[in-house]
C-alpha cells in the first residue's frame, strides 16, 4: 500500500496527522506548516537533495487515491483564505500551493488560481523580478488545469499574448495552446516574428500535443508550399530542437522529401 518516500516516513508525526485528518481546515494548516517551515515540519530534507517541501504531499496523493480530494479542498482553502484576507499572502505559500495544484492536476482549484491572477494584475506592470516570476508561475499553473472550451478564458490568454510584456508571452501562448489549439495555430506567425528564446520550446510542445500537432503540421505544409517565410523559419527552429531520427520523422510527416534536416 505504501511505497517510496511515504513508506520511509510513516512514523513521522506530521505524516500520521496528514493521513488521519479529514477536515480541510486542519489539513490546510498542516500543509501550510510544511511549506513555510519544512526544516522543522515533516520529514527532514537533506541539504544536498533537490526535494521540495511539497514532494511528500504529492507522494501521498499518488499513493492514496482518497487523499487527493482531501488535499484539493485543503489547498483550495489556503488560496481562498489568502484571496479574502484571512491569511497573510506569502510567496513561498503561493509557490507551494501552485506547485501542488500543477503537479497533481488539482483542477477544482483552477478558478481560485484564476481569481488570484485577476486580483493581482499589478504584477503585469511591475518591474520587480520576484513579483513577475510568481505571477508567471501562477499563469503556467492555471494553464495546466484550466477549464476546457471556455471562450472567456481563451479571450484572457489572447489579450495577455497580444498586450502583455514579453516576460509573460511564454505562459500566455502555452495557456492559449492548451485552451484552443486552433487559435494558437493562428498566432504562429506572431510567435515566429517575436523570435524569443522560447519559440523552439513552444514548437516542440506543439509537436508533442496530440490536439495541436496535426494542425501545426497542416499549417507548415501549406505555408511551405506557398513559400510563406514564417513557416520555413518555424520548421527550421523546430528541427533544430530535435534529434536526427526525429527530424527525419517530422520531414516525412510533412512530405518534404527534398528538405535536409538541420544538423
């Protein structure tokens, strides 16, 4: 029943309390304490380890199916309290909550994350790196668990993609792609024109996305046949991120047999 790091730490008082607690209030307090004070709350983390404080909680969610819903309610309560001034809004607590939501696909918390984004739009204008990094982390989190086929959310991503500062473009395009791949394909010319360091990552993500790749494949094939410059640039950027066998496979799928893979 118990495996890995959870089995190792079953005798920890904090772990025992996490497993037996049913009410989301006390469970939220246990999660909060672990995130804020991991040195003296829960299993010890070796300084040489890359383990995060929330990893043990994710282990519980993965090992015990009935623990997922309890955690979802508790994390949602933490966000709700911060949104409504019932708890101090601490960056480490937000990072921890968003990490749990993203890593464990806690979709029930999605609109709470969106409410936080909507309430904290000052970060979109801020020059403070710490603040913008937190907002970007929240954007990527929401993009992972956003409701599907929502026109209002699609409009939100589109506005962010069109109007926000460059540091928010990666999260905006990623969110847009996951919300509506067809709309995201229409933004590929602007993606290439902006020529940011994230273009290759976006294109490889689209290649790996079962809903997006057929659309991108058609866009590239049609555009290259029409000598559209952005499609040739997009293909070369994509190929440069792939191994030689992957390049050959993509070129074959595009039926561009005379194209030489990028070295």
